[in-house]
C-alpha cells in the first residue's frame, strides 16, 4: 500500500455491515455542518480504540458533510472499514518523533495535502496526529483544528518545544477522560476550561452466546471457561502479566475444576513474538489462544465469560467499555481512567499494575462464582448504556464542531 493510495466511496458500501451501526436517535447540532469539509486524522489506520471512535463519528457525519479520514501510518483494518462504510480515506505517512530532516520532509508533504484538500475542520486523534496538524496549521489556512487527547502517558507524547508549539495552535481541545484533561493541563499548560471532556461512546452489545462456534474455530473444549484480553500487541498493554497469571492459575488448578482459556485478540505488534515465546516458556500452550485481529468484536465478547485488561497506561480504553456494553465482568489495572468507566461499583477487581498474582486471584474468584459474574456484568452493561452511549459521544462532538463554524444564514 503506497502513500498515494486513495480509496473513495465505493458502490459496495451500501451493502456492508457497518462496524458501528448508525445511531438510532435523532441528533442535534449537525445543521451548521451541512456541506462542510471535515477531515479526521488518525495516527494509524490499523484498528484500535481511537480508530473505532473516529469511524463511528465519520459514519454519522458523512450523511451531512464531506468527510475524509487520513492515517499517518499503516493501512489496516480501519482502512478496510472505511471502504465498507463508504468513507474516503488516505494514507499520509508522518512519524513522530523523528529527525529534523525527516520532520521537514513529512511536514511539507502534509501541508501540501492539507492546502489542496482545504478542509473546514480537522479533528486529530492521538499523539502523532495532534502534532502533525498543530505544526501544519499556520501554513494551510486551516479554519479549525481540534486537538483530541486520547492518551495520558509521556511515553506517547513528551512535552517539548515542538509539541508545545503544536498544542498552542489548536482551536479547541477534546479529552476522553478526566485523566486526559489532567495530562493536557499539567504537561502542556492548557487551561482546564479550554478542554471539552467527551468520553468514548459504545453501542449496546446484545444477543446470545456464540461460544460453541468460537470454541470450534480455535480448538477449545466448549465446556472450559473463557477469558479474553482485547489489546494490540504493544508494550504498554502488558500481555506478559496476563500470561504469568495464567501460569499461576494452572499451578493452582484443583482436580475436577476446569482451567480457563485466555484468548488474546489484537493486531500484531512488536511484543507479539515475545508473548508467543513466553507462552512456550511457561508451558501454557493448552490454556492460551492467539486470535489475531478480530473484526467482529461483539461476537468475541458474546463468546467469553470474563474480560481481562492489563494495560499500564490508558485514557478511556475502548476495550473495557466494549466489555461493559456486552455485560461482562472486567478484571483490569487500577488506573484513574478505568475507574471513571467502572464508576462507584465493585472496584475490588481493579488491580495494581503488573501484579500477576492479584490477577490470578481475581480471575479464580470470578470463574468460581457465576452469580457474581452475572451481577457485575449486568451492572457494567447498565452503566455503559446510561453513561457512555454512542449517541452521547456523537452529540457532544457535533456541538463542539458546530461551535467552530459560522451559523448558516
């Protein structure tokens, strides 16, 4: 796939099954956006939480405005979904951080493309995209640029002279959690009242279990309990802790009990080979399945009994939110953003980072108590539907976008 690849709306889009179904309730705030050119810039066109949220917004906006999605690296499942949803997309390579000579070359190409496209509004998603759009804005005549903060760790974006200059050029700021707001305020000196908190949105995931089909596909005895960790294979996601917890569970297994299978689903990344090697070293091949990047996430979630999430740094993790929407109990790292999602409910299953023993304890407790799993799962589903509905996310974003363009006469 070259950077010149450009796929416009396709005829088969009307027959595609959308990744995010259209919102069911009428939404306010789109009137000012009719006919506007809106560009969503993503750090990658692989699929992750930011990409799912961008696709949901673009899928709604395309009925009112001219919408495009650009990716700064790797055309993958998100690009495929753009085609199926009838959303124009383009690959525009831009990597950050990089050497000064590469920055000038990448930025010049990016500026040229923006000047040619002349969008009315640009919404950036995640670190590289925010920096690229902020640096390019003064040279493009860009009317409005929204800095969209979707991570909270300097691992992704360190405040320095260049990144601070990029953030200062934003027209508005979105953060998807209070933790992301704190990152903008404390690390980039953005006034707190300049940031709109718009949490991720999720559609309800209903329907019966699909466990039998899933188990047949991956060679699993359908009577064994299943847990899944949905996360791309990158270091901050910390798959290692989950695998070490599964070794502990295998050590503790009592006669007559069924050992749970851990399903690891996510895009290939730089930690995948190390994870496969660790599975072999720990001798847990019978207890772990690598499912690759799953297109039908709801079907995966309808197949499992429990969600595990070991990430060391998150803002508003889509993986946790989707599990809640599917009515699953969640065992996760105790991060501020995850507490925001879970709310005031049962927090004892939020654990210290990299604590394999605590993770094993929690999984063992939940797998042994079906009533507890059902109660926690239903509490999660109710909270996801009430507080994090897709309609709410799209409505809030539309209100912000409309405030940045002149009112229609």
